C-alpha cells in the first residue's frame, strides 16, 4: 500500500449545501440516520420507483436476496440490478 493512502475510519457527513458544503466526521448513528432519512424522503415524495439498488453479481445468493428484499419490502421499488447477465 502506498504511504499516502488514507483509509476512512469514521463516517463523514456533509454540512451545508451539497455542492459547496464541507465534510465532517460523524458517529455511525448520525450517518445511518441521515442516509435512511434521505431514502425515506425520496420514497415518500417521489415514490419507490425513484430509488434503485445495485448488488454485486459476485456476492452470494443470500446477499443478493437480502438486497432485493430491502428494495421491494422497505423501499417499495422493483429497481434492482446485480449484473448477473455477464
């Protein structure tokens, strides 16, 4: 690994405007709450079809199954892709 490699060890959240705001360290609880509230807001204002999930074709069947259940049962979206066509 190069010496200048910096690994994130804590989540970052953006303060202020999306385009010009700055990132600051946050707790996992705050970061997950922001992510879930953003998904909830998108689902409630634009419907489930405004959200999509990408899963990995190299993941296990169980992981891909869990991703599709999250998309359909929680986010109310059928927009899920796992690139299994290759």
